[in-house]
C-alpha cells in the first residue's frame, strides 16, 4: 500500500496514515487503502483492537485532501463522500475496539475519522477542529452528527461555526478526547489501554460497542430492548460462564472470546 502502514502485534493492529508531506490528508486512494485494511481486519478473530495514528511529527490527519477535492463536481463529491462514509462506518461498526492515537492536527475529515473510532487518546500536541466552513463546505464525513453526540449540540455548533481549533486539554474538557498523554508516550499509552480492554470478555465488549453505537440512533425504548437482546446473547457464550464462575471461585477469568 502507498499511504497506509499496518502491522500487527499480539492481537493489536496498528494502522498509520502515511502521507506526512501533506499532513496525512485523506485523498481518495488513502481512503480506499484504509477501507481495504479495515475490511481485512474486521474479519480477523485474532485481532481484538486497532490503533489508528498519523505519521510524522505534526499531524494525525489534516482533513480531506483539499488539492484533490477542489476540482470535484457534484457527482464526484458524492462518490468521495460515499466512499469515506462507508469506511468510517465500518470502523464504527467493526467488532474490534478502535482507538485513535491523535498525534497532532486532527482537522476536518481527520477529526471526523477520530470520532468514528471508539476512543480518542490525545498527545499533548493534538489539535482538533472542524474548519470546513472556511472552505465553503460543511463537515461531510458525519462531523455534524458525531461531534454533537460526543460534546453536545452547543459546543459542536460553536466549533463548526467558528472553526476554532482546540488543544488536547480543551478537547479533554469537552469530552472529545478521552485522555491526554505526553507526546512520546502516545502509542505506548494507547496500546496499554487496548491491552487492558483485551483482558475482558471481548464478546461482551463488542456487543457493548454495538449497543452503544446502534442504541444511540434509536428511540430509548427500542434501545433498551436492543440492549436486553445483546445482554441475553452473552448467556450463549463460554465467556459468560467463565466470567461468572471465576468471580464465584475468586480467581481471574480466562476468557476464550466466544
Ligand atoms: N489537504 C491537502 N494538503 C494539505 C492539507 C489538506 N487538508 N493540509 C495540509 N496540507 C499540505 C499543505 O498544503 C502543505 O503542502 P506543501 O505546500 O508543503 O506542498 C503541507 O501539507 C504542510 O502544510 P502547511 O505548510 O500548511 O503546514 P502548517 O504547519 O503551516 O499548517 C495546518 C498546518 C494544518 C494548520 C494547515 O496545513 C491547514 O490549515 N491545513 C488545512 C486544514 C483543513 O482545512 N482541513 C480540513 C479540510 S476539509 C466530503 C466530506 C468531507 C470532506 C470533504 C468532502 N464530501 C461529502 C465529498 C472533508 C473536508 C475536510 O476535511
């Protein structure tokens, strides 16, 4: 692949967006490649978590590639949007837990990519923002939907309308970043969080991801029913038996993830 580096280590897939000269801006081939990696990973039972980061010192992803985008016509714009939305939606719905390790600028489509991930760990150097209205467009990779769900409608509107860029501390305060860590420790801390999650019953973790993501798009009564179905499903697994037996026998659970 030209713009994506991926490597796996003991159940964690590390994915790096690798166009540092363009601050890792997402052009269509990068989106395509990211989609291919995600499609492969989502089928892998041995990969439990994914960490996505950007290469170089400055950026996670500085948005969609403006140099490619500026000549698009409406049909091509729709094509790009469909392609990216499909990839982002795959990230949101894949059974693995996805952590964005935000190492620098996460702007526009980059901020939207981080929000499609389950958790955002930010380096002290991370900068978040939705600058699309500076370009005469609006966030189009679901930023108008995911940002208000994460930080509330008022703050989301402020960030999108003013295009103000915010640092990691502010992102943490408003709930956009889950955690802020020293820049040098970003990958280590993200991996530590991934490995902590991986000690749990991953079947339950994956169903909780689905219940949260899908439930938030339902009315509450339907979401409660959906949660109850997911809860019930856990009782068909060895993990539920092992988890509860381990508790009752005062030992550590040894989950098999089924
Ligand atoms: N696209 C293309 N190239 C970019 C880029 C981007 N988004 N961001 C940076 N670069 C390139 C710069 O052009 C420059 O290239 P050279 O001049 O060296 O060839 C190189 O990366 C280094 O950038 P700077 O020289 O500007 O670096 P600085 O440190 O001075 O500034 C910056 C860093 C991040 C503040 C600045 O680069 C910047 O403002 N970048 C643009 C950020 C931005 O506006 N991002 C949002 C893009 S809009 C769609 C749905 C969604 C979207 C699109 C379509 N559909 C529904 C179809 C999403 C839109 C967006 O994400």
